[in-house]
């Protein structure tokens, strides 16, 4: 376990840095071509608003005006029906719907905003998996940046 200096950006987080350091994969959280969509029981067809491709979802997420990279997450069938929305929604790559908890969301967010950590992600829209990699940045690496 790494020692946390007093000015550690994760000091206020509920998770220890070791909980997010390294590589973690969150399975089946991204929008894919197999994301469940509603079917009209009378016609047997998927409503037009719920028809979408991964390319559309990716483009939608990329168009969000944010300093934080966005990903396309699955929207629940209930949401699609209630709001007549697409089968995807955009969110920050460390969103709690992807990472599974608000504690992880907060820790990844703080690490991403901090110069003390390098945070990378890979969104695999074929499998629906999101992979996050967090590493500590050394003082020398910070000085070189």
C-alpha cells in the first residue's frame, strides 16, 4: 500500500489510492450493438427512437462539450420508453454507472484532475467493456511534463 502524503489529492476520498491504482475492467457497461432496446408488443418492432449504432453513440459522446472525455453508456429500457430516448447516454469515463459506485467515481475523478496520477481509459464498444488504468506520476515525470 502506498503512503499518502498530507497533500494527497485522494485524501478526502473514501477509497484508498490502492483501490484504483493499476488496471481495472468494468464489463458490459458501454453501449453496444447488443444493448437491449424496447419492442412494441403490437408490432414486434423496436421504436425508431431506440434504433442506434455504436458509431452514432460514440459521436454523440464525443460531441459533449466537456474537458473530461465522455463515453456512451447503456440506457435502460425503462428510460428509453419513459423519455422516448436513444438506447445510450453520455457520461464522464469514470461515471458511477460505469465504475459501479460513487466512491470509485469520486476517486477516479480526483485522480484524473490531479497531477499526481495518470489516468487512461479504453472504451471497447464491441464487448461493452471499459478499462481504466491509473498510475502514480513521479516527481521527475511531473517536472518533465
